[in-house]
């Protein structure tokens, strides 16, 4: 917006350009300047505070007052998406929706952009902003940079990145994104994707997320998020993704207050809203879209979907690479802490996804190495304004991600040696894992809460034993090039010991009544453990003692699943397990049946329960089994060899679960 007669005279650079020491054209075009527009940080494009000048931005005072006045609304009109019709209108259209809208870009993303772009990477492509996706645009941008650098005047506050930003701005103006038409807006409005629960229950969702989900995958800057959430500038896609994860931990009262009859319906509804926002590309900046995708990457639905956790993981890697997160990890600025955590979480999931299904390809195997995480990679949180929604970050929160990162590295090294031609002594290779386990209790000890220490300790140990089971089971089955009989016998012993440790942990969680506090990764480990016990019980090559012990373990593992049967991952797998056990005459104690029927009362008609569960009748379809030979899968060598589970898509059954 060019300056008018009523506008104050602008003779200096705006604050972001002054910080980055780049040429600012605010005096010519007004605020926001072209540089801030190109970097998508118009919210912070202001003059330096020390000048004490009046800022006349693109949004009028009346508009801002109107937005503040309507900050307590819980729904958004369909006109929200009209601000995305073009890059120009995106920055000029006035906001007419409520506080839950994302007026232009996530504030924390904008602030982070200013910080991390103060240090330009060696390839001149600062992280935090999407880079050109076509080769010729990358070449031309480099050419513009090199040409500008060679002709720059060092006496002026100017750098080549200013020319690059100008080039980037022109590209975006020449190629605006697709706009949503009235039909799209009407469709999204009917799907209620612009609506959020009442503030009281939305606050409960946010608090549950930070208490139960965020500590295991800290992909958000908590302080910035809460500030944006309270000011009404938070990304809706991120909020719906967050609510999807949090819906597993809130009380029934909160679920009902959000307008859903049961937990499963709420879980599916929030996921559908997030997916629609993502599919229509109508919400959020690059960083919140990455963060939301990573949150959805830890979600298991109660029904098959093409947008499963592996889809969101691949999408997260794509978005992180496009943002240059891996370059930001190598630099020294405040946002480095967030980017390092994000990159390590992706790195861990990349390795663990390979263990879930060895047919998966490593996406980040050749990614640049970065230094290990430390407790200094978490932001300081001295702001008391966030205390009502987030609890303090504890030592256990930090150690959880650090421990998982170390564990991922250990298993990556093990797999690289096992799959290579030159296999070393496996007993020597496994020593780092044993050392890691022995040191973990002391490293995770808490001076405040033993229960909290146990949750994070048991979850980390569970993950380690889970993937040890997967690795040694593959060794015993000859999947890798290990032919030594003694090695296989040793691997079989390690495999059984790991299963025994998992049994002990599950029993301890049941006794402590903390199973509902555990993350999804722990719950899916129980389903994987049950599948392994069923395999052992039906393996004709096993001794009668092993088979009998497996049948006993099946009982207490099923008992654990009954306690969390409303979890989508368990709800989806329970009918399959019951069918397999029934076909093989493995009967459960009446106490387990009573617990299951008491929590899931029988109904007639449409088989829909008051809490949203669906009861499968005798003729109900179990769609993964369709071919004529599937009845033999439970008794023949195929099933005994665990191929029954391998044949079905892991993303449909989730017996081995996610990462």
C-alpha cells in the first residue's frame, strides 16, 4: 500500500529488514514491504519501536477491533477461505471471521522466520520458507542471487537476498495458487470444518494434548502456540490435528461438550476436518502445516484409510525438506531448538517405520548428520500466561525424546550391519542396546513424581523391547543373511526374553492403572505382543511348555486391551483377534468376556452402541479376508509363520503399529 497524505512518512527500514540487514522498500510501497510479503511475515512488518511512529498497516484499526471483539466465537464462516484466492488478496483482504481463524500465517512461524533467516545458509536458501519446486526456478533464483551479490553496494543496507525475495515475490504473483469457488466454500461449511468446540472444551483439548501427546513428540513451540491460540491467530488445521490426538485422553464430559456422542466419533470428526483443510489447501502456513502433519502421523483410525499414518509421515518429510528444516538444524538461532526436535522426530520415525515393515524404504537414510539432542534443545518457559493450559516441561519430557533418538540410532546401526555382507558378532553389536537400557532408569528418575517417571521409562523400554522382538524374529525366520545355527538359537532366546519383558511391563501398567495415560505407541505394542503370543501358541514346532505359557499370556494381554477398547487402534483390531482365537479354540476366561460385554453392552438393530461402538455380528464382514484359502490361515504353516499378519496391510490392522 503506497503511502498517502495521511500516512506517516517512512524513511527507514522496517524491523525485520533492519534485523536481516536487507534493503527495504517500505518508503515506496508502504507496510508491509515487499521483502516481508515474500517471506510471509507481514504480521511483524512494523517500524522499529524506538522511532515511536504510528504504524498504518494493511489491516485498519476498525478491523482489528472487530476481530478482537469477536474473539469468543466458536465457528468460522465459509468466507474464511476467500482470503486464499491469490497471493495478493491473501495479504490485503480484511479479516471478517472469529478468533480461531488464521488471518494470514501462523504468528510463531513468522517470528521464527525472522530469527532463522538472520543466518543465511551456504546454499543461500534460508529455512522456514518453501523453496521453488521446479528446477529452472531454482537455477534462476541462484542466478539472480549471484548477479545481485556481484553488483551490490556495501555502503547501503543491502544484500543479495533482497533481490532473491523480490524474484520470489514475482514468481508467486505470476503463479497464484488455485482459488476456492463457492461450491468448495459451501461444501466445507456443511462439513463444519470452520467450527471449533466451545472455548471451555477446546481449552480442555489443548491441555490434554500438551499433557499426554506433546511430551512424546514436541513438534510445537508451546509458548508461541499458546500465545497464538489465545489471540485467535492459530492455524485451524493445526487445531483440528491437535484435537484428533487429544480426543483419546479427554473425559467423556469434554467429548459430549464438543458435540459428539462418543470418543470414536469425535476422533474421526476432528481427523476428517483436518484432512479436508489439508486437501483443499485453504489454511495455514508452511510450518503449522508441517506440525499438523506430524501430529496426524501418530494417529491410527478405527477404519482403513488411504491417509494413514504412513501417508502423513511421508507428507511430513516432504514438507520438512521443502522448508529446509535440515539446514536450520545446523545454524545457531532461537528457532533452531524447534527445528532440531522436529528433524529428530522425523529421523526416529523413519527408522522405526522400517522396523514396522521392512518393505518400507528409508526416506532419511542419506540425510545430513546433526548433533544429538540435549536438554538445551527445549525453549525456556517462564511466561506464566500459559500455565493454565500447559504444565511445565519436566526432565522426563526431555529425556523421553532424547532416549528415543538414541534408541533409533542403535537400531539403525544394528540393521545396517545385519543387512550388510560383512556381518560382525551380533553379541557385540547388541551391547549398546543393553547399556542404554541399564542407564535409562537413573537418567529418567524424577525427584517429584515416581508415577511420571514410570510412564516415560516404561514407554521407552517398551519401544526398545518391541523392536528387539521384530529384529530377532526376522533373524530367526531367515529374513536376513544369517545362517549360523548358534546365532539363530541365541536370537530365539533374545526374542523370548524380550516378549517376557513386554509381558511384565503390561502387567505393571495394569496393576498401576496407568494404561490410559500411555501413548498410542504403547497401545499398539500390546496388539503386536498379542499377535506374537498367538503365533507362539499355534506354532507346532514349539514345546508344550512354550505353547502353554503363550496361552496364559494371551489372557492377560487381552485383558489389557479390554481396558482401552475404545481406543481406535484397539477397536479396529479386537474383532480380528476374537475371530482368530475362536477359530483355534483358544478360550478366554469368563472374567475377560464379562469385562468386554460390560463395557460394550449388547444391542440390536443397527448394532450401534450408545458410545458409538459397532458390534460385529456373526455375518459381519471382516473385509481383509476374502480369498478362498483364508480359512486355512489360522491353522496352516502360513499362519504359524506369521505370514497371516504380513499378508494384510499393516496400516489396516496395525498389529505392529506405528514407529
